[in-house]
C-alpha cells in the first residue's frame, strides 16, 4: 500500500510526502496500517489499496484518528477513518467488504 499525505494542520510531514506501509486490518469504514513514521491525528491521507482477488486497486481517502508507537521511533500502528465523498472508490470498497464480511480478506497487498 502507498499512503500519500495530502494535508495536515501540523508540519511533521509536508504535503505530497509518500510513505510505504503494510495493512493490518480493513473494514468498510477504515483501515489499520503500520508505518515507519509517526503520523499525528488529523492528517488527511490518500491511499492505494490492492486486494489479490480484485482486478483493480482502490483509491481511498481518509483521516488519521490515532497513532500508536509499536517500537520506539521505528514502527507505528495507525487508525484511518475513510472519508465519504472524497473518492469514487469508497462505494466499491465498502460493497466488496460487505459481501466478504464472513470471509477474511487477509491478502491485502501493498500497491
């Protein structure tokens, strides 16, 4: 998955910064991702998400709701709430996850 920082009220990472991450959990309303950089609450993100059994990538937008340090200054677990109306792919994403709610989508890939 690739995360692009779009905007923020803080100066920690400048807009346009691209950060690679791994997906830890997904739902129709959000994602839990692991990063090598701290991302403060309130950051607006754009995300590309690829699932192995789906023919295309999903372009999603969201906001960081929380950030938990896993390893002192090296790894962070981040909760992202997906934003409605920001991208056309959100409805497709939610539909796919709703259809697969009893199946695990554990093959979410980095894009």
